[in-house]
């Protein structure tokens, strides 16, 4: 895991204009074959949590999961990690509203599109719908976040919104909350009950 973190860090430096030497050396040492591109750290936490819960060690399988910092960065990462760069097979998740950026980036990189799967809004939305609002609220209570959740619900801006929508917005209201709950919601999924895009992604790598 330490080496995989080092690889992510090396790719991050490469993506911002640094040398590719460390990323190439680590990719070879780790025997990487696939790079899973995710928009942010909450998506990464959810994917890694569900994979671990299912007994999979993605790093040992030659799969690196990376948060690319948003859809606007996908062209850079497909170029670095796909056929023009390290030559890794590419997979990942994207939001429906940003699919065009992924399609364009994959085409430019000469990479296959078949292992990229689309979330209706985002992965948090998919996880909440898979679990149901009541169960997500139970997780919030168990985490000791009942008070901030109730305060959030009382805000006029959220009156009239569906509970599902309120939960999705709540998860993004504080730094680090999306990451923590991305992992917790993924861990709460029953076997075979993961959202279709997440199931499909893990089955593809």
C-alpha cells in the first residue's frame, strides 16, 4: 500500500509538470496493468472500501485507484497513464453530466471506453439510492452527526427537497465528510447490492 501511495504521489507530480521517472519506475515495480480514474477522494474511498469488503487487494492485482481532482483533469491523466504514457488499461467512474469530457479524453488517448461507467449524478447519489435514505440516516446517527444533520434540514434552502437530495447535499457540506461517508456507505452495502456503476467497475478490473 505504501508503494501504491508513492505511485499516486508520483503521478500527481508528473501531472503538474514534474518528471515521469518515479511513476514509470514504480509502475514497473508494482506490476501495474490497470489505472482506475475517479474524480475525487470520496469516490476513491468508496471504491477501495467495497473492494476490501469483497476480499480484493487491488494493489496486489496490479490495479491502481487514483483521484484525479475532477473531470477537467481526465485528459491529462488518460494521456499520462493510457496508451500515450504508461500504457496501462484505463477504467473508472464519471458523472452523467461530465461524460463528454471522458469520451473526448479517451478518444484522444486511443483508449477503450468500455470500462468507464456512468453515475446518474455522482457516486454519493448512487450509494444513497442503493442503501435508502433511512439507512443512510442511521449511519449518520451512528457516526454522531445527528445534530449537524438536523441543523442542515432546518435551513430554509433545503425545505421541500426530497430526503435523498438533502442527504447528498449534507455529505458535501464539510471538508472530509464526503470522504468519510464514501467509505462508510460503501461498507454498508450488502453483497450484490452495490450501485450498478460501482458493481460494473469492480467486475471490470
